[in-house]
C-alpha cells in the first residue's frame, strides 16, 4: 500500500524532524481485538510564514478576544461556546454538556470493515497521521503484517479535538498510518457547476495533437521532482534583505496569446526538440 522507493534527500531531512509528543492516544478496535496506539503528526507544512507587524515601529501585531457589546478584551475564563440559531441569538453550551455527547471514537478507532485502499476516491483524503504502538508491540506487529499481506485498509472513525472523522487505517513504509477522510456532503460534485454542461466535442485534429502531447510527456511519478519555487524565491529575498542588498522588482515578460491549434503544434515541436 505504501511506496517501496528509497528515501530521497528530501524525505530523509523530513524524517529526522519527528515530534516526540503524540496528539491522541487510544486503541484500534476490531471486534473484540484492541491495539493500543498513539497518533503522531506526520504531515508538516514547510512553507515560509510571515508575521504581521506595525509598519511604523516594526513590532508584531497581537490579536485579542473582544466582546462586540462591551468592546473590551475578554479572558478565557469568561468564554463559552455558543450556536447561532438566528441573527445575534445564541444557544450556550457548557463544556461538560459537549464532553458528554462525544462519541466512542473519542478514545477508540473503531474499524467496521476492511476495503481495497485504491477503491477510495483520493478526493476524500484529508490528512494522514502516523500510528505507533503504545506498549502493544505484538498486537501492532500482527495487525501491520495482516494488512500488508492482504493489501487491505480498515475503514472506521475517530474523534480528533471536537470533530469525528471517517478514517482509513492502512500501511505505509512498514508502519500503520491513519488517513482522515472528508464526508460525502463536504465534497461538491463537479457536475453541479453549470459551466461543465456547456462543454463541446473537440475537433479530431486538435484531439490527436493533445493525445500525442500527453503521450510524449508521460512517465513515472516522483514527488521529489517537485520543489516549492515560491519558497525558494522568498528565501533568496530574505537572504538579500539580511545582507542589506537592494531589491529590484522585475516584471515577468508577457506571454503572447496563441490560438489553441497553434499552441498545440508549437508545444509538440518543443517536445520533439528535447
């Protein structure tokens, strides 16, 4: 179910920065079988992040919780959760009331069935976490081996923070991982967009050229080929500013608009010259 390719330099650098703190602990339950596990963050956003600063003195901007009626900051001890039932009318919930209705998946990943991993539309994939054994080496190893041998994934549910998610329990590079899924009503069917109902049948000559381009550009997918060029460019700007260098903003050259047939022909010609 997971890739067997060797670690790329990018993969190795990410794998060395592992959090030692779990974000959830509980157990995987399959019938009467329990496998105690801990959930760890596996996906990190390595982008460049900026702080908002006050332009006049360069100091960070702080956000405060302000009551719209009294127009003054409110401490956390005076804040409760509310649900808006009509304009500016709320039902207030106490923390104990919300805790009482938390589902069983708050402490358990209850697996209801096993499915073919590739039968799940990737559009529903949300976020993936690493599952590690919690004093359950034997049970963890057994479940991992069974899923690897059968090429199956467990479908179930988990509650993280205040939301319950459908999940897939599957294997990846010798580990159990958990991928949270979106609900069916969270995903819009693209056929609901009116523009798709106005599509036309392509001309044969254009379609033949398009298919040839797709064929010539076909190959194996390797995620390591893709780099965040925006992040790299921002880092260059940061380094220049640290050194006190003057930043010269250059406008990108304008590209000439071409007709579809001309664009297809010129693209194919470029590919043939490589």
